[in-house]
C-alpha cells in the first residue's frame, strides 16, 4: 500500500457521533481526531512528500465502516446479460459496500472449488469490493447430494457461507447433514426458507390481496415451518444456521424464541421487506415480484421491530438483477427478484434511522460488523466489518444523510433496471467508499481501479464533497 | 370506460348502463335482420391464449352483429413458460390496427398488463384471466338475474321477463354461488358486480375451495349448502364448474381439494331434492360447461328453472353492449350519469342513424 493516495476526511461523524478528522494512509486508518491527524501528517511529511494527499470536506457526513452484504446475486458466470461481477461489484461500491457474498445460483452452480475460485478471482480483478463466494449446499442446487463443502472451504476462496438460495434445502436429512458437516470449518448454512409443497405455483403473499387478484398464494407458514424445523435441527446438532431474507411476523417470533433458547441462529431482512407491502402487486407490475414475496403492513412493522431490537441480526440486500425480458411480461411469466445494492443504505436510513428506531451505530452493526462476523471475514489478510479505529483497515463509507435523490434505475451501476424504487425520492447518499484506503467511490462517482492511485489531483479536495 | 378488465372498475350506474344497453341489443336480436352497422370499419381481435370455444364464439358473434371486422388469434401454448409472446403478439395486433382486443389468458393479470403496457392502443376486454376475473360473464349473469328475478316482486311469477327492467339494479336479491370459488374467476367477478348492484351474495363451498383472504370480500361464506337453501331462500343459485384436476393429488397446488366426487356431490351438488328447497321463483344458473352428475344433476340442469341456455344468448347481447360502449359510445365515459333515469336515448347511439338501428 506504500505510495497510495492518503485521504484526510475532515469533520466527518463516525457512526453519527461527534465530528472529527480521519486520516487514511497505507490502507489503514492511520489517525482519528483533529490533533492526531495534524500530528500524523506533520510526521509523515518529513518522510514521504511524494505520496499524494487528498482532503475531503466531510462536514455533515456520517462515517461508517465499509458495508458488508451477505446476500448478493452477481449472476456471473452464466447470466452476464443481467449482471457481471464487474458491474455488480461496482454497484456495491456505489452503495457503500466494501464486501459482498456472491450467491451460488449461477450457471454453472458454485458447487465446486473450481467455480468458487473463479468467482473469487474475478472479484479480485475487478477490485471494487471483496467478493466472497457462497458455496452451494447441494450439487446443482438440486437438494439431493451434498456439494463438496470441504473443498470449497479449503479453496483459495475460503468459503464459509453455504446456501442453495433460490431453492430451499427441503430434505430434513440433507439439511441436518449440511449443518453437521460445516462445523469442521466453522461454516454456516444460509437457508432460503420455503416449504416447497406449500408454495407450488406460488406468485405472491397469500392473503387478502392474493384472494382478490387471483394469484396463487405463498403463505407465511411455508417460511415459518422451515425456520421452526431448522432452528431445532441447528440446536440438535450444535451448529450455525443463518436464515436468509426473513419476511413474516411469525418468523420474527420464531427467531426470538430460538435465540432465547440459546440456539446459534442469525437472521436477515432485506431492504424491500422493510419498505414495501403486497398492496403494490395490485397493478400486476412484475417489478414487485420477489421471493419471498412482499408481505403485509403488519409483517413490515414486525421485521422493523425485530431489526431494531436485535432479533434480526443483519440487513442483506438479496440484490437480484434481471434482464428486461424477464420482467417485461405478464406476472406469472416474470422472474423473481429486485436490485438493491445501490438503494439499501437509503432504505435502511428511511425506515430505521429517520424513524428513530436505530442509530447509525446500529446501522454499522446490521450492515457491516454482524454480516462480516456471520461470514467469518473479520480476520485473515483482508478483514472486513472492523470498527472505525486506528490501525484497522481503511474500509470506510461516507454517507450524506441530508441528501435526497430520486432513483433512476437506468443510471445505476448495476446492469439491470429492476429496482422497485424507481421514481422514488430517497434520503441519504453515499458520497465516498474506501476499500483498504483506495477510493472506489468519490464525490458519488465510481473511481476505476487504474485511475485510483496517484490520481488524487483529479479530485480536488474542494469538490470532493460537493453533490 | 376505456377498457373492461374487472368488475371492480364498475360502479352501480356504469353497470346498470351496460345492462340497459344490453337490453336494447337483445331487443334487436329478436328481429329478422340482426346485424347493426354500428362498428362498421372497426377491427376486433379475439386473442385467446387459452382454449374457450364458447367465449370466443360469443364475442365473435357480438362483434359481427355490430358489423365489426373480427380477427381470431389463437396463441395457445406459446406463452406458458415465457411471457415475451404476450408482448410480441400485442405488438403484432397493434400493427394490424386493432380497435379492441378481447383477451383470454391463463395468467391472472395478463389483460391488465396488456392494457397498461403501452403495447396496444385499443380497448382491452378481459375475456377471462387465470383465476382473477371474467367481467362479461358476471355482466351476463347479472343481466339474466335482472330479467328473471328483479321484477318478480312487481309482477306475478308468470309475467317475469315481460316487464321492462331498464334502470333497475339488483337491490335486495339473495344470490348463492356454489362450488370451486378458489379457482373461479366467475365467482370473483360476480361477487363484486352483484354486490355493487345491491344484491346479497353468499358463497358456498368446502373450506379447501375458499381462498385465504376471502374475509375482505363483500359477501358471506358458508360451508353448508342445505342450510343456505333453507335459511336464506336465495333468488338465484349459481353452480360453478368443478374441474376434474382438483380431485387428484397431482393437481395444481399439490393435493386433492376434496376426497372424491361422490362426497363433493353429496355436500355441494344441486339435485332434485335441493331444487325443491328453493323458492318458487328462484332460477338455476351455470357458466358452463357443466359436469352433469358432479356439481349439477340432470334434474336440475334440465328443469324449467334452469336458465343456462338463456345465459348463453344473453352473453351475446352483453358483449355487444360492451363492445358498443367501448368502441362507439365515446360518451360512455359518462355512463355513470345514466342511473335509474336511463333511457334508450341516453344509452348511447351517437347518430340518428345508429339510434334508429338500435331502437
Ligand atoms: Zn432466497
């Protein structure tokens, strides 16, 4: 990292606290505090004047540890028309992320050491964020035979999170074996909880709106029944379970109960389940088709409450880009999924911070430290989810909570336009993202890898803040 | 009214106006020369992604009696897995200059998507979408009920159908809808329309064939047909078709909805005994095609109270009215002004010529 641009972040508010200065140098947080930064700079000037120094006026900006997403679909290999690792990770950086976990439901499926290493390398080459591949639980996501979990764990990608996401591990015996097997390398099974038989042909949440629209229902019990079974299995074999995209009030209750019993379970909610309800389906616009489906207002309230009180551990985007063909059709023929990397932080601010339910420190927990801990990436040579403290890797996100912006999906970095927030004005804007001291985003714009180092002059300090 | 997608879009005045217009259309159909010049030069496309010879023929007859050009476009089987063909087909129709698209689709909401996609400019008429809506079926059912029963209080039983029901709604009538409500677009359309017209609707079905969320519907639900017949004395009873695939474990949704056909018939079939429980003036309806011996016995289907064949004839008149109001009746947007004061004149023909032709 020697020779890379140093950044002085003036007057930023770490976790929304008292404004202060941060110095990012040599890939680390070199100093915190106005005097400490002044001293560090004075000292540094004596030994290295050649290293560029960029000052950022951070008045009004909140500094967060770089965000970590445990649930991203990058679509490569296989569906590069919808997203590539390059475009998806650039979108992640634009959304304030410094690390994403790439789900296994690609073509081919990430069920071998070869595929996860390929994804890991492509992520490294792109350089926008750290890409941690998720390994499939079963071969081909078919739910029948265990994939080579050990080989994926031992590979260069060091996989710790395993999931058949998109599909539920329905077979209780396979689920039990998977939970047991990953104990050997401290892995976790991330379950897409969906009882298959109860959701045959399901199109949307089963309730008042589905009855009216004549769309086959996806009942809450189909999620809750699997969660109930899985927490008991995790307890029985003493392993780690992560519940992906929990979406119902009943699921929150089950997780609360499981945690009170000491079961090693973590839970995730998506930004769209924090913000949107099944009423939106009334127009039959497939942009709102997602799995698990949008639920009722009572469920939205329950997941917000669960996230605020710590029952739900993290926010995971479930960023699921789709090509236009897959959404430009009648409801039943459309694909499930929504983009989310570039709107996640704004939605969390809108639903949780601006409503007074959470602090920015809470946001740092649910979007950085907790997901990194679940993914076991807080250590090693590229740690993520670390606190904003001197000596820690300079993974930092600057957000302007007072900014307002309107979502125009075509202008986002993601290659797909299936955002459910099109046209909405959202609060909070990511101004800058630093990955180990390199600015991946400055002034709200993505900074390509090659121009990053030594190009500090291209972003004058005076304009770095302006929006 | 720009499209007809759901009976939820119709207020009472608009619905009555359609029924009144249909009555005028029906009157012309008893003449020797049935054809009206109203839609000459206009093109109506029947776009059927799902087989339904009866509905297609009904719309085709209605359009032809109004002198429209009719194109039948069967796209069955081409869009089951991928939706692109709905869009591509729509763009093709648009290029042909369709003034109205009558669409039948196996996916709920497909007509809604078609109408709001910008793919076609013409009026979209929902001829049945998935398990969602079938508004012209509900309108023809309401038309049939109004003709037979709504006047029953005003006249002796023998004179029913002779009096002019123009401008009337269905206030105070009791209607029972019996059978597979869960999968029925006919039931959904009828519950909303009949309630809008002032009728009290009771759904009767085994609990497995009632949707979760039905509590928000403007109707009552019962699991006991005999009780409903005895206690409510409905003015009309509508038997829904039970599809054979609902009885097998391999059916949609993954499981049989009732144990066997005999048990279904015992609980929910309309037979001679139940027919006798109905009041004198009550009528028996079925949207067809019937499963004789399952949801309705031959005794009931062929009884003098059955108006099932007449429903078919009324279907043509109602569809003529809908096509007319959407394509020719530009003033039909103000249909809500019709109300009970509706007359033949306000019902719509714009020119003196057309008025003569219709009246
Ligand atoms: Zn999932």
